[in-house]
């Protein structure tokens, strides 16, 4: 057998460069490149291997410098979603804090079921120098390092304690990265001494290897049951999730709903599965849903979930579906999700393959014309509400809805709006009018503050023919704005719309509805009595902060023409070939239209505050709408 003598790091990096994902007739690199921040754990291991390969075979494994370990994971996840989970990046860190900085990114990837490969360095396998700098010591278990914290956050975890273990660890990692059911964060911990050790590497390990994405077809008998259930339903509703997008099933879904007339509500991850103006598209469903979708959900006798994991925002904390006889047909590649809510008919299959079979089985079937007229009327009413919310008001400080309207008006159909945390995801879910199935990128499985800019860079890397428009509030911006430097350094075009509202707008509003009066949610001085956040607004200039990082900045000044100026700024940014940040002030007390959804956030049972007692009474009343969702089988 032909072998090569290489270090463990050299072998791993070259192995990753030869892995390919195959999805039907589509083939692309599974690991598009490697992010790395180097320290004493990996500078002579992974760092050396990347540098050597860049010298010997430039382009075989592209290296990208990051400014924050968490951010490089977010960037990889943003890239992965845009490639429909076919491709991602590897992220290499040093020992200790460099490694644990990636924990939040690992959780985000696994929650959202998006692949990313993490390569945290670990302390010496030989223990010859224990304790090394940044090593965690636990007297009761000498085998534990900080990297063990990745175990509950990873879909696959391994630690290469001996060079020979690399082969099984690497192949196991690739298996999970390319599995639509199992995918998420994949972690291979690499002790710093092992990274630099030599191993005889078989030529086969370094050869091109293809990993074919599984697209399981549904059982014919189960599909026949689903067809009977739909034909027997008077008020069916499809809830489309991210699985529709990942399986590239938007076209098949459109054919299905156009032929049958079944309306569609979408989760956060499912926005874009139909264009916003499609007759069967009712918009978002659940806690941040539209009135049209939520009314259809409340009365639905059959809910057909396709590629959704039914998070609490989608089900409005199990209050969305109120029909006493409601049944669930859940189509999902993961049996775990297919069986949720006591599904009458769980369908374990790829979304596109299942929809194709439904199109065949439902040929000639169409829902009642009266039902179509009813939900179409609700759709028109909601569109009128959105039109009014998005229109400029002429206020000196516009609402966030108006800001969304200006960005929407200046964007192109294939542009991608990116958001993650705060009040923007809820408002975008209700108000953004997606025109492309990849045009809406809101990370809401983990809703991670700080994701936006890094995730937006990942979106821009994945498809340079689209403009990535990041919408971020000042709270999230302050969490992780330094990745702007990465966009500038690599000449990545990115448009950032920074909404300045001097605090945490989303939690401020939530706090108020729960009777806590926005405590601890505003960026203000302490007042004369020492109360937190009750004094004057802080003299923060985030536009100047952004300029100091090298990005082009456009300031939209407060005034009656702010929204018109914002639309012009977005058009200006789109015409530029540089990364641009647009700074605009908003009024956080102006809210988007109510969509008749609810979210279960418990209120204190006892309190000395009248506001809390009143909120508790309202909460008790709202909880009466929660249901177990176990309909007749």
C-alpha cells in the first residue's frame, strides 16, 4: 500500500480538501475552506499544515483569517444554509479560550441543523507538560478538558489521542456532516502534541471521496394515507419549514398548492418557500405570524407540516391550532420531527420526494372554492395592513416597520436579508416580502445576538451574485461587530443596516408586556439615584465606531425624510463594490402590526408591582388557549 509520511494536521487538511458532496447531479466541495485563529495549541499543527499547503498547492484548501472564533463558526453556518447544507467550512482554534469561544457557534449550528466542522486544539495527549497554559484541571477526572463541553453541543465528537485515530475520526465526521438527519456541529478535538506528530497516511485516505446526500422517498402506503387525509379535509393548511428549502423543494411545493388550492403558512426557516404574492401564501404562522396565516391555523382540521421542527414560535406555544379535531401529517427526513404532536400520519422522507408523490396522488383534487375565497380575503386584508406599516410616516424617528419597508423597496428579488436576534426577526417574519427561496436568512433556531454580520459574510461568500443585506440592532451589533474587519480585509461586499434604538428593543417590549417596565433593557446612564438605565441616553456613535474598522459608512440623519434617505442609501450601497454600513435611528416604541399570535413567557405569580400583577392575570387567561395537539388518529 502506498503511503506518505505526514503530520496529523497535514493529513487532515489534505483529506478535507478532497471531500465532495453529491446531491443528485450537483457536486461541490464539502469543506469549502478553513477558518483559523492560531495560538500555542495549533500554530505549529493546523496552522503549519495550512501554510504549507498554501505554498505547495495554492487553492487546494483556502484559508481565511477570522477575528473571533464564535464568528467564524457563524460565518460557516451562514454559508452552509445558502448552499442548502451541501457545503461548509472547517474552523480551527487554539487551546482553551480559543476553543470555548466556539461553543456558542456549535450550539447554533446543531439547533439549526446546519453542518460545520470544528477543530479545537486540546492539551497534550502525553500530559508531559501538565498543566499547560490555559489547561482546565479537575482533580476527580484527569481526562476531561474544556473541549468536553462540545459533547452535548455536537452531533459527532471525537478526540484524536493517537495519530492512527485520525482516519476513523475524519471519516466519522464527514458521515455526519453530509447526513440530512444527523447534521450539525461536528467536533474533532486535536491535542497540540498529536497535531504535529507523524503518521503513515494511505494514499486512499487522501484521494477524492464523494458523499451522497440521502433523499429518502416516502413509503407508498403512507403516502396513500396522506392523500386520503387531504382529500377528506375541508380546511387543510401546509406549514412549510426549512426542510423545504434544504431539499430544494420550492418548485414542487408550488405545483402542489397551485393544483390543490391548499394554503401555506411558514416558519422562520421556511420563508421564501413561496413568493410573498403567491395566491396560496398566507405568510408567517405562529407567535410572529400574520393574521391571515394564524386564522387559517386556528381553524385547520389537517395541518401538513413539511420540513419543520415545530418550534414554539411556529406553534405559538401550542396555541395556534385550535380546531378540536385537528390532525397532523408531518413530513420530515427525521423521524424525531415526523412524530411530533402525536402526528396521525408521520412521513419519514425527504421533503421534495414526498411532495412529488403527493402531486401524483392528489391529481384532480382541489379544496372547496369557499375556503379559497375565505383565506384569499384574509390575505388581501393583511397585505393592506403591511402596506400601511411599510409606508413612510414622515416622523423624525421612523418605526422599524418603515425601515424594513425602505430596505425592501430598494432591494432586488434575489438579494438576501440577514438577521438573527432582537425585534427584527419577528418584524421581518411578518413584514418581509420574500421573492426568492434563498432570499430570507433569519437565524431563529438559536436567535443568537452577534450572528448577523458574521452570518451575512457567509451568505456573501456563498453567492456573490446576490447582495447580502444585514439588518441588525445596536444591541446585537455591539456583541460582535469586529468581523467587519474580515469583510474589509477580504474585499467582501456586504450591506449592513444598523438600526440604532439605544437598547434591547425586543426584550424591552417583552419586559413591558410582562409587567417589568423595561428594566435593564435601555442603554442609558444611571440616574441621580443610581438606578440602572434610567438616566440620559448614552453618547454612543456607532457609525464612527464602524468607520474605525475600515468599512464605508452612510449616516441617515433623523428627520421627516429619513426613510427616503435610507432607501437612497441602500441603492447607493448596492451600486458600490465595497462593504457598506448604513446607520439609522429608530423609535423603539413604535411596533409592527399585531398578527394575533402568542408566546408563552411565564409571569411572576406574586409581585408588589401592579404592572406585574396585571400581566400575570393576562398570562393566566392566555394560557387557556394552549392545547396538547393530540387529535383523533
